[in-house]
C-alpha cells in the first residue's frame, strides 16, 4: 500500500493523493491559511480516499461552529463508503464521536491509534487540541510523553511534536521544559507558529514582558501565509504591553493586528472563536483599567447576536456574553442564556458542561456588566474551581478570574477578594502585585 511521509499506510491508488494528503496535513500542523485549497486539491486527486474525507470533516469541526456540523456529517458519510485500514476506520469513529458532541470519546480513539501508530501526527495533534479545549493539560502532557520517544528530527512534523511539548509543559507549570522545547522548535523552523505560541505563554506566565515583546517582533516577519493563530500571537504581544502600561500600543495592536477588520483572515472568518476570545477579553481588561474602548464592543456584540444558540464552544459563549453585557443588549443576553439553557437540557455529552459551568459563568458576566456585582460573585463563586473545564489556557482563563475580582471589589466583598487573590497566588508564578489586573486589590 502507499504510505504517507511518516510511513503510515493509506488506502488510495493515487500517488498524487498521497502527496496532497501530506501537504494538507503539513498545512494543518503549521496553521496555514490556505487549507481550503489544499483540501480541494486532495479531493480532486482521489474522491474515494476515505482518510481525505475524514481530514475534511475534522477541519469543519475545528471551527467550533454549529453550522459546520452538516458538512462534517457529509464528509463522514463519504468516508464510510470508502475502503480503509483499521487505523483509517478508527479515525472515522473518532470523527463520528466528535460530531455527536463527545470529544472525550474521540480523544480516547486517537489515544488508541497512537498506542499502535505513534507516528500518526494527525491523531496526536487533534488529541492535543481537544484536550486543551476540555481543560486537560495533564492529558496533553501524557500524550506528548507517550509518543515523543518514537520521534526524531528525521521525521516530518517533528517541530509540531516540540510545539505541543512546549505548550503542554507550560500549561502544567513546567516552564523551563516548555521554553526549551519551544525554542528548539524555533531553531529548526523559525516560522513554527505553535512553538512561538508555547514560548509566548512561558514569557507571559513568568512576567518577562519586554522579552515577550521582542520574541513576537523578531518572529512575526516569518508568519506570512499563516492563519488566525497569528492574531492570537499578536494578542499575546498586546498582553505584554498592557502589563507595562502601554495602553496606546494595546489599542493599536487591537485595530491593526489581532482584531484588524480589514485583514483578509478576519473578513474570511469574522467571528472565529479564537479571534472573538482575543478581542472580548482584551477589551474587558482594558475597561477595568479605565481605558476607553470607544465603539469597539459594538462590532463584537453584533457577531455575538448572530451566534446565539451555538454552544459548540462554551468558552467562546461566555466571551460573547461579555460583548452583549458591555453594550447593554439585554434582550440578546436573555436570548443567549435561554438558548444555552435549552442546549443544556439536551442529550449531548457536553450539555452538562454548559449547564454546570457555562451558564453560571455567563450569568455572572452579564450581572457584572449590569452592575449587579454581588449577584455576579454569588453566581461565579461555586464554579471558580471548575472553570478550567470549559477550556482556555491560564492566560485566557485569567479574564474570568478578573470578572470575579472586579465584581467582588465593587461589591465590597472583602472575603471574596481574598479568596480570589489566594487562588491566583497559589496557581500563578507571579505574585498579584506584579500583575496589573490584580495589583489594585493587593
């Protein structure tokens, strides 16, 4: 049988399809903006290549859009009519679980694939993604430790392993190991976005703000052709500038980099989940510091209203609520909560996540925006220790903790202020006094 560039059997009779499959997987690993064209070329090479259809289905789900589910189901149906190896059929099973709203079962299938085929970089990278957005950094790290012994720089995709090693270690608090892996990857490929991202997180968590600015500025000339992960890296740059008090640069980066409305990437996906998270969380942080955001919230609120009822990403939903609350769109906020409540009554496995975590946090965000600060604290307090389950890094989850702190301070609830300060002091390597969003409470 033909094999991919890492020696895994592929059920296709087309050598061109093999080459284009490798090209598509490489594009996924390196966050290329031309993935649609790569997939189209792959489909044209062999319409009966089951794993190609599965890859296409995966890419639809990576958008975290409810309206992408029909296309993912169609891709799965096409895959199921094609022949395939046991490994390829396992990928089809993982795709089916993910479509059904059960990413945990999908991740279990990918883990089994990796047990037998540790060079299956697609299974590895998808498990890394799903475990991250399920708040399981320990699973990310376990996956890296399991497969890395089978890898070397001789295999295509090695820097993707290093980038995931970097981010997994960082999220588990092993900053030295994380930085080593990320910088190793960048030495091998200075344009590796995920490795750049892993080191950016280390520099954020360890308070090396000026070094972080220099890191992003030095690498960004190599990001041509990259997708919206570039926006997220510029968001990290803005975080560094926020921490040193350079708010004018933060707003400039908002308008010209990570929420650049004239960017082709933004126009192609104006409400992409990561971009919406970047924008809303930054505007909330700036608002706490007394920085006038002008009318920037309005555009985000418009996008949020258009996505009411889409519960594919609970973490994104609470950011949509930030925009609705900030613009006083009470009717839309009520509609969003009602849609989340309806979803939470469903049978999808992630319905309980929306019910138990997403709804209390979304209600608290709304209460904060309405000035009902004691209510926001009461709503959020029971789930403070569970918020990690809706995903997001420590740097991203930080904005939710700031919602709680902001509400506790404004409500005069000193015990809750102390609760939050003790919580973040025990989980973050920097003391609260060295973090701009918390120093005011120390």
